[in-house]
C-alpha cells in the first residue's frame, strides 16, 4: 500500500513534488526489499514507475542500502542515473568477472551502455569486452565508428579507422578482421592499405588454424582441386564435388572456418583492384605454396596472365577454371590498353589449354582405332 501511495504522488506531482528526494529514496528501498525487477525498471527510468527523469534519491543512503542488500546491478544503475558513469562501469565490469548478482543482464547490456557513454569509457573497457567476446567487441567498434563517421571529415574518418585497427590488431585479430570487412564491404572504403590488411588478416587466421597441416598432401590437393566457381549442371555438389573447398557435414567447426576464410580471401583478391598483389603473392609463395588458385588470381591482377593460366592448366589441370579465369580477371582489368594486350595473351593461352584439354581427354579415352584393335586381338585369342 505504501509503495502505491508513493508512486502515485511522485507520478502526479513530478518535478513539482516537494518531497521527491525522500519519496525516491523510500521507493528504492521498498523495491530493493520486495521487488528487485521493479527496482531495475525504476532506476532505468522506464515503465509506469520511475518514468520521471529527475531521480532525486539520497545517493549515499541508497547506495549503502543497495550494497548491503546485494543489489549490485541496481547500485550500478543508481550511479549511472546520478551521472557517475565511472563508478557504474567499474561495478558492471566487476559483475562481468564475478557474477554476484543474478539480476545483471550480462555483456550485451554492458556493450549497450558503453555505446551510450563517453568515448573515454568505451576505450577503457573495450578490451574487457573483446576478451569475453571478439564478435561483440567488433560490433562495439563498428557501431562506434558508424556513429562518428556521420560527424567526421574523410581524413578524420580514416584516422579513426587506423586507431581502431591498431587497437584490435595485436591481441584481437578476429575482431580486427570483422572491422576491416565492415569498412571495406559495407562502408566501401577504397583505400589500398585497408584492402591489403584484410587480405593479410584472412591469411593470418588461416595460418592460425594451421590449414596446411589439414591438407592430405600437396600433390593430392593439386590433383583433386576444382574451381570454386564451377558447378556441373544437374550435379549435387554436396554429394559429388571433388573440390578442395567441398565441405562435408561431418567436418569439425575449425575446418569449416578455414574453408570459409579461404573463400573470402579468394573473393577479395578477385573483386578488389586495390590490393598490393605483388606483396600478397610473396606471402603465398613463402607460407601458402599450395594456394595455387590464389596465386593465379594475383598474377592476373599483376597482368601476368601467361603464368596465371599455366597454373590452372599445368598445376591444377583445371580447364574449366582456366576458362572462367579469362572471364573474371580480364573483366576487372584496370585499363582498355591493358585489356587489348591481355586479349592477345589470353587468346594464345586459350588455344594452348584447349589443345592440352584434348590431349588430356585422349589420354583417358581409348580411340576408336584402339577399340577395334582390342576387339580383333580378343577374337584371335579366342580362336
């Protein structure tokens, strides 16, 4: 009954209430004792209780009472409402590490409050979020970047991106990768260093997953590999694909991640004309020698189509991929002058790989004359 009376008086009189400090203090204590959920709603300033914005409780009295009754999350909310964000985040960060209050919503709530706080708080507690969940940490920085982006000039925008990447890169590489994907794919920042950094981030994550040790042998990989862009008509890919990128439903999550990262790396080097192709090729030659398709795509970016097509024809023996290469890489060439030169090179190479393809087919398919000879030999032996 007392709670209802106090709520009614506070709601009706609002800021004109003569005893709002005493009423708010009493309500906090009553909710703390009898209704913790209502206490949180009240301190959040929502619902039919606590809807007023001018919380006027006695801070020292309430904070002491809440701490005594172990309403730790409510204590942080009280600090937040009283413009003491430093104390609020200190309490919430302690709750993230020691779950002493079942009423605390957890890390998602913590991130949502960071996004409403000062920039100083965001940078101070971002590392805690990243330690708990890199994807959520990436989301924090993406939303922060987007908010600042609307107010920044272009060079300020790039400086902020550099600052975030530098912060994420040493210890939180997956979050850094997700942030780079956002600024390149979603924000469409056409800056060479970001595109190259994203390519390197893919390779770093693949290296960490030790993709090389999961390949059976380099020879078998080369033999079985088919283009990821090739789909045979009326073929069930899941059941019949021989591609090195084929993913069995029974493969562990780590293997799925490696495959996904490699596909993303391929898509980037095919679609982006801003990459430092020569530098990336040197990385592949050193640490990823079995990444033949990727090396071919980078060679194409550098205009060395002869070497690129030789990889498809001689190393991978993948004629379909060679044909698709001609379509995909040349379409994204930088200039018409280069395209005319490329047309000559590719025309010559098309003749080469078509000739090689015929020889490949003839090696595995007996000729009609051989079939007749075999039949004659069989008849002779029977007689």
